[in-house]
C-alpha cells in the first residue's frame, strides 16, 4: 500500500511538471484530489486496511495530499503568470513602427478647374444656375434664335433621343430657362455637361462648358469686356495677353471670340496654337434682341451679354495637355499629378 501511494505521488508530480495550461492543471487536481480522485478513494478505503497499518498509511496519504495540493497551488500561480505574459506578448503593439500610408482621393482636375472658374465669377457677383442635360429643341435651338435649318441641328452633329428631344449641345440652353424663371437683373454662370458627335484628340462626345449671362438696363459691350478681362487675369495670370476677334453666333450680336496669348510658346508660334501665337478660349457677345423676345424681356429696355467657355479646353491650356481623352480614362498615374 505504501508503495502504491508513493507511485501515485511521483506520477502526480511528474504530470504537474509537464502540464502546459491552467486547464491541464485543473484536470490533475480533479484526477488526484477531487471527490472521486485517486487519493480520496484511498482515504475512503482506510477501513479495509489492517488496524495496525492504518496510522502509517493515513499519515502518508495525508502528507501526499498536502504536498500535492501545495505543489498544485504553486504550479497554478506560475502558470497564471506565464499565460498572462504570453497574452501581453501576443497583444504587444510596437508604436515605433512607421505608419501605413493610405492613398487619399483627390478632386478630378476638371472639377478643380471648374471650381476655380466658378469662384472667380462668384467674386464678380455671378450666381450658379443649372438646367437639364436632356433638352428639347426649343431651348437648345429655337429660343436661341437658331434657324430651322441650322447645321448644328443635324443628327450628324447632335445626339437625339427622339424627335425634338436631344442631349443638349451647349449650356446656352440654360440662358433661356433662367430668363423664363426670373426678371432682370440676371447675373448667372452655368457649369455643365454638353454632348456632340465629335471624337478626336481635342474633342470628346461629352465635354463641359461654363455659360455666363448678364442682363440689366444699360449693360454694354464694354461690361462684357471688363468681366472677361478680369477673368482672364485671375485665371491665367495678370500679364496674360488677350484679344477679342469678331465672330458670329445666332444668339449674340455683335459676337466675339476671345483669344489668349499661347502659354506654351509665349506667342512665337508652336503646335498647340497652330503657329498663330493665340488660343481661342471662349465665344461671347451682346444678347441678340430676338432671344429677349423669346423669353418675354423688352429688348428696348434691357441689354446684356453672354459667353460660353469649354472647361476641358481651359484645363488643357493650364496643364499643358494635348489629348482630351486623358481626362476621361481615369488612369491614376495621370490623375495623381493634380
Ligand atoms: N454656345 C457656344 C458654343 O457652344 C458658345 C457661346 C458663344 C456661348 C457665344 C455664348 C455666347 O453664350 O454668347 O460654341
């Protein structure tokens, strides 16, 4: 019996030494010291031991029980410390490591240019207006004084959705909508998308314009010139050269296209400006009395001016880009440069 007890003790101590977790230690406690444990069993069976041996066996069994529970307590304490430091180590954050860089999005270069243009005109008292991209003939052509057989109405140039309904070909259509809505004074700019059947290095079937319209009593051509020259200086720089050239638009009379000195060659002539030293940036003019009649303004009382500018065109000049498609391909290597 004494032999058996000693074996149990050394077996238990050996298992204690090998235990790898608190759970394993608990299993050992249950196995040896629990209610149905090995030692408990032996102590319960003392009545079968011959009376003269009982004190010795009893003493031994109790001693082993004490040893085991002391050792178990020690092992549990040690295991707790070990598991805690393992947990700390696994959750350790090295705050000295460099951070991971996130790629942040930016505004598209055309959005940036549009916002810049809009800000400049806001500074001169213009308000932003808009209108539908799907437009009817009346606003896109008739009310803008375009004769019925004007070539721009041709299906080869415009994108029709059905008879009389098309994707607007110019933001000028919004001039009419604005004037129908309000009485003078009018001072609006209209940034927006327009659509034409055009597709090459400089033209895209969808592009953007900013329309401008100012109407009141006593608005003169010199007001148009003052506003546009101030815009040119703010957008392209104070010393930028400019010129106003005669042109024709059905909705303005007289009309002018505005050129600025080519920023690429500084006027000496290059590919960008087709060797002229000048670049056209917009069309403009005094509002034609026919347009006022269409919206019910009295042409004897009111005068005004209008202009229309291609946003991609301005962006290409400012950034020195010669292929309009770069704006729409969304190649990050291109977009990240702005
Ligand atoms: N709508 C013209 C175009 O798309 C640009 C334009 C010219 C707008 C003269 C105007 C203007 O308001 O007065 O080519």
